[in-house]
C-alpha cells in the first residue's frame, strides 16, 4: 500500500527515494516497504559507497559494501543515487593525514573517481561528486582537499567524473581479442581500471573489450550519471548558501561539468523554513542552469518523545519542503535519509533528538507520511 513514488511521478518528479543502511537488509518488514516501487523508486547507499568503504587502503578497492544497495536497486528496478566521491568525512586516514602536494593529491582524487565510476558505470542515476565542501559558518571547509588544492578540488573532481563516465557511451565489442586489430587487442589487464562485475558475464572467453566504437550493450549500461554537488543547511539562505552559489560558479567558470545541486534537508521540526522561502533558495541554483533535488531529507524532533502536536508540525514541515520542490521548475526529485525511525543516524549524532522520518519504529505511517502523500495526491 505504498504510494509516495507513484504519486510523486504523477506530480512530475523524477523519483521519490530513500537511503538504505547496508545493515538493515535482513529486516523483512523493512525490506517489504523498501521494495515497494510505488513507495520508493530510487535508493541510495547510506554508507557503502563512501571512500573508507571503497578504497580503505591506497590502491585496494573493495566494492562489497557499495554493491549491496546497488544490487538491490537493480533487482528491484529502482533508480540508484550514488553517494559520494570527494568528501572530508568517512575518508580513510591514508588520504586525510597523507602529506600531499597538488600533483599527488590530484592523482589520488582522479584515481579514486576513475575506478569507482567505472565500477558503477551504467548503474548510477546521479553521483554526488563533491559533498559538504562548506563548513557550518559558510566558509570553505578546512579539509585536506581544500588545504592542498584550494577551491581547485571542485573542478578537479567534476572533470575526473566526466572522464570516467563520459557522455560518450560505453560499448562492448563482441569479438574475441585475438581477432582484433591493434590497438584494440591490448590485454584486459592493461586497462587502467578494473572492469565491472556487472559486465563479467560478457567477459568470459571469448573476451570483450570496452571501446567507444562498437556495439551497444544495452540502454542501462549506456546511462551516464548526472553529477551533483551535495550539502546540508543550504535551506536557510544564509552565508552557507552564498558560498555554495560561489562554488557552483567556480565549477562552471572552470568549464567543469556540474548538473545538479543536492539539498540534503536535515531539518528540525518547528524551525524548517516556509515553502516559499525554500523555493526562493532552490531558485538561486536553478537560475545558474543546474537542476536541484532534495537528497537526504529528515526532520527531527529536538524534544523527545514528540507529542501529537509536534507530529502534526513535522508533517507540515515535510509538506513545506516537498512543496517547495513541486513549486520550482528544475527541482527534480525528493529523497529521504531513511524511512523508519527504527534506523536513523540522528540519535547517535544528536543525543536526545530523533523520530525524523515518515514511518515510526514499528513501521507505522506517521502524520508526516499522510501529509506528504496528501500533498502529492493534490499536486
Ligand atoms: O561500520 C562501522 C562499524 O564497523 C563500527 O563497529 C561502528 C562503531 O561506531 O561504526 C560503523 O561505522 C559507522 C557508520 O555510520 C556505519 O554504520 C560510523 O561510526 C558512523 O559515523 C557512520 O555514520 C554515518 C554518517 O553519515 C557518517 O558521516 C551515518 O550512518 C550516515 O547516515 C551519515 O550520512 C550522512 C551523509 O552521508 C552525508 N550527509 C549527512 C548525513 C548524515 O550525517
């Protein structure tokens, strides 16, 4: 009896999605809601595609956690948002504490992005290429990336993403390598990136080679991901929003490819901006020629447990956020950062706060769910 995604599509959005904690997938009740395409037609890994999961040591790539949600999306026929590449957090110590110069850190970023994007090539609807480059005061975040590369790490990351997943489509040549003319006959082992297991059925002998010239594999394999900058607290139209506008300008002036800005939407019940204020902020970005989406929405109660009135206010706040997206041409989708209060990052980060999602911990629909579904149904 899910309906959020079905209604969201009917209202003109491209998706209504949720993040999925990699540890939650044995919970049958959780999975039955998650798999309902009428409820969620897009998913995003909560942690599995972060740098510390994918490249815990230099040159050792491990896709086992990242693939959990990617595989679920494929099995369920859901869009996959991919999250995230250049980010100061969940960044392994070898990157965070390394003694880098411009050239070596650029190589590290480019190598990470090239490998990860090729592994997930054809699977990601969006990539959060850079995450949270501004700090909470609206200054550049003091990360290893900023310290070594200044603002250049933004265009470097976006250019690397385009190189690894270009709009030039991915093709597979269906001939044995031995019959290929040089240079196509170079052995697979000489490719500068690991080949995706997604393609492995096609890689048993006779071998096939990726090349821009030959036969199309399939539509899905040819999809290239839209490239996003993603951050929180952009919703308040203050210094942090200003510097993020400036970041988009920097990326665009460098000629680097950015398609969208993700508004994470980690908000607080009772202090969420109005629908109109939120629409105004979204339009600051669509005016730059990029699309926007809400990518990680949760609206937490600062006082627990919430009373009935607080639950109603939470529903109104959700409606304001979603409503602003419906109001703005170029706001293309809405993703919640989890759907049940049973699993959320909030209580461990903000002790004493929580219950930020659309379903309670027993998987019952909250007033916020009703508020969201009614708004969509009326849209
Ligand atoms: O995997 C380890 C486990 O091995 C260990 O025993 C355990 C002990 O603490 O920690 C586990 O890692 C935790 C990880 O989640 C997986 O559960 C980390 O400690 C914990 O810090 C991490 O939190 C995640 C957080 O990002 C880290 O920054 C949250 O689950 C995740 O919801 C949150 O998501 C972020 C987005 O990626 C970006 N925007 C903000 C959002 C909320 O903070």
